[in-house]
C-alpha cells in the first residue's frame, strides 16, 4: 500500500499536475471554510520551494459537465493569490487556450490553477482524450485529493491508468491518510476497537463485514442500533429501522460470536417522544415502548463504551452515537469523543458526520487523525482499493 510521494521524485523544473480537493463551501461567491485549501498548502509549498511548476486542478460542486460561473474556481484563485502574491495565474478554462498559455508561461516555483474540471463531462466520464489533454500539463502527476480518491475520474485515476503519465505520486495529504488510516486498519496495534454509528446499517454493511475480520471489539451506536435491536427480538417503538437489513444484523451478531469478536450493542437508550431537541425523554432498557424513539445511547452504555475504547491501542470511529446535532441527544457521542481523546493509542475519526461531530464537540485536536474524506475513508474501511491511490507508483 506504500506509494511514492513527492519527496521521492525530482520536481525541479518539472510541470507537476496536482489534483487537489478545492471543493470548498461558497456563499455569495465567498469561501466560508478554508479547511480544504489549508489542507493542500503543505504539498503546494513544498513543490514551489523545490522549483516545480505547480499546475493545480480540482472540481467544485456539481456543474454537470458545463461551464457555470456559480462553480468557478476563481474565488479559490483569489485566495491563493493572497497567500502567494505574484505567484498565481488563474486559467479560465481547463484544457483550452487559456490553460495552455498559462502553463507555457509558468516559471519554476509558480502556480497555475485550472478552471473547474467538472465543466467537462469527460472528467467524471474518465474520457481518454480528455486525460491525454490534461497530461500535457504533467511531467509528474501528483494526487493529493483524498476526498475524491475513491472515484475513477480522469484527473483522479484515468490520466495514469491510460498510461499518459509515468511518474505518479501522492502529495502529503494522501500520504498521511495512507500512513495513519490504511496502516491502522491493516496492521493495527491491539486491542483494536471499531466504533460504528450513524443513520443507516445499509451504508455500513461493507465496513462491518470487513472490519469484523480485523478488530477485537466492534461497538455499535446511532440509529442503526435499532435494526440490531429488532434482530435481537426487542421492540423499538418509532426508532429508525431498516427492516430489510434485520437479517444482516442477525448474521453480524452470529459472525462476531464465531470469530470471537466482542460486539457491543447499547444496553440502554435515551428515548424521546418526538424528533425534537425539546421532546420529552426517558432512559429505556430492553424494549422501547410504542410512541418513543431512540435518539441517543443511554448513560450506562456510554460508560461501557468509554471504558472499552479508552483501553484500546487502535481506535477507528465512523458515525455518531445519536442525533448529536441536537444538544439534548449529543451526550453519547460526546462520551465516545472523550474516550478517543483520553486514549493513549492511535485514534482515527472517519470523515463526514463523525468529523463534523468531533469538531462540533471540540475534540478534533485531541485525536491522532481526523480523515479528510468521508466516502474515501468508508471505502478504505470496507477494504476496497481506491482507484486514485491504486494508480500511483509503488514506493521502492
Ligand atoms: P451517517 O451519515 O450514516 O453517519 O449518519 C449520521 C446522521 O445520523 C446524523 O445526522 C445523526 O443525527 C443521525 N443519527 C444518529 N443516531 C440517530 C438516531 N438514533 N435517530 C435518528 N438519527 C440519528
């Protein structure tokens, strides 16, 4: 799984086409969160300082294959110009005259940002001619867009898969994700605990299946708890449940037993009479009565989970323990976050909602790693090979 990184190739004087994730949130043309830009800066700075011609490319939103000013990367270019004065040129197209001119005039240590890749439907279609055109800007291809590494698009995989670029390496963001995320799953220091929560069993089936073979303990929380509870024969009131996944839940419980994996399910639930922060609540053990829904794990469960997590040496967490966006149902998720913060082991939070939860609760800087890609991390946890990583040169 080890891949060559930008440190393993000579970049001086070379055109380095860097696929970054500049899919930033915008409001009235203003960038409202700099995280993704900041995340790409170490790679960009390294390449500039080492004399590369840095050609940046990214998607932004879903413009559906045609030019749309609303999805222009111009606001990102303006930010980059503030960060690197007199070093940045923005191309108003992707593979057209503006891009060709900007790239041909790019000096060593300077940046060109291409316009939104998804203004061409060929990007998501992984079109061969589009890959060829992009490769004109790449003596070396660098992938640092972990958030789209699970997609086989032109700029994330095709450009290398079609054989148009020989030198294909990862940037520092992907290198870090591989080092921490992939290594922890494949070569965990034991005990290894996986915590899985969130809304749906269906979106985590592959993850449960794969991690079951690797972990010592699997902890279940969130709304998917109730599909498992139903599988155990409990009533679950009006809690969320995926009836067509009850059989899978049963199978997982049996499989855990066979494999000697400790599967922990909530022993109590914080139930509410409505999906509302101000709803009436009560703690329920066993059956959840009619008219009540489970919106968080209960306090006994939270303590059991805390004690199991805190003594682990590797912890991977994906999915909140309850409807944490409502403060009255965030205690279980908070306790799990505290356990990760108090653990001495390697603690990893998958992207998406768990990343949002840990940030909202203020523990993001107390864990080893918060992944930058929700979908990519889920697929990695499912044991899948991400096309944007598979296409890169192996480390020697
Ligand atoms: P996911 O995208 O599958 O990780 O699910 C995250 C969402 O699940 C969050 O928005 C949570 O509010 C929601 N969630 C977690 N637990 C519950 C629950 N018990 N009832 C309803 N929604 C929940």
